[in-house]
């Protein structure tokens, strides 16, 4: 990897020499062959003094490297709260600046379960409903990866619990697919639509059909055990297909129709 003099000094943390190079015309936004600028590196290392110096010299914090990430993504991934506070104070627009996949720093923090980082981002008014390229929101991200405390925080901050991504997945359907009953209960308690479907047609109960605890939760919240997918498969069909005996017994106890056929009979 090609390193330039200013990048090397940022890596070392030598503020005196950094000042000298900048004074003599060093390009403060010069990128390495991987696209990283000096302030990208400073954020990676969490060097507040160097970051502050580069900001005072008008470093471009919105400049994205080859993966489409601004310096703030480095810190959302590394959980450097002080650095994030410094960057956000300098440029609030960073909070909603998406990477090449349309994911915001808040989205990344939610995926990784960085509760403190999520709180900090929300305090700086990051958009809790900003969509990634695939249509998913930070709540989808936190739900998919099982971070209950982050899900709670996002809901308190106004996250929409029934937003669907481009293929129709809601936070609830993702949660059921991941077999997380606690987050399932949390989403339902906050108004998640129990019978929403994706483009293929399964409801949350289809995703839950292998887990007796999860079956109980959506059925007790009013979903029908006989909803079918676009191809005609009901939850009990799915449970039978994968050999989940206890799930089949439970679905039968909820009056599942065993004579209903999928579209091919």
C-alpha cells in the first residue's frame, strides 16, 4: 500500500511535523491507493488531537474512500464516541451520509449493537428511518442481528416498526426468521403488523413455524394459522416439510387446517 508523508505522520501522531507539512502545502485531502485520506486514518486511530488539527485546516470530512464510507463510518464501526462527537459537531450532515450501499452510520451502529453510538447518533438527530439501498432501515438492522436494547431505543426515537424493505421484509419478519422471541414480543407490543407479507407471501408465522415459542407469540397476537404463501404453503405445511413435530402439534392445537393444499396439490 502506498503511504504518503502526511498519512505516515498521522499514523505516528506527530502533530508538530503534521503542522509543518500542512504549512508547506501538503494536500490535506490527498488519498492513498485505497482511498483513505489523512482524517480517515486519524479517525481509525482515535487520535483526537490530530483530528482536531486536520479539521481546523479544513479537512474534507465528507470525502468518501473507495468503499463509499466517510470518516464517521470508521468510528461507528470502532465505537469511538469522542471522535464521533467531534465529527458531528463539525458537520452534522455526516450522520445521514450513506455509504455505497445506502447505509448510514446509524445503520452500521445498529447492526453491530453499539447502543452508546446509537444514542449519540440519535442525540445529534440522525434519521432513524433512513433507508439503505435494499430498502431496509436501522430497525431492520438491529432486529436482524438481535440487538434488543437497540431496537427499544430506535422505537423510542420514532422508528417505524412496519416499514418494509424492497422484498417486503419487515423488522418483525426478520426477527421471526432469526428465531428471536424477545424482539418479536417487543415489536408486537409497539404495533408491528402481524400479518404483513414479503413478495413471496410468508407471514411472520411462516418464519416462526419451526419454533414453538415463536408460534405462540404471533398466534396470541391474532395471526391466522391458516394464512398461506403465494404458492399456497401454510405454516403447518412448512413445519411438516422440515420435520418439526412439536411445532406441528402446537399449530394443530391452534386449529391449523391439515387438508389445505399448496398450489401443486
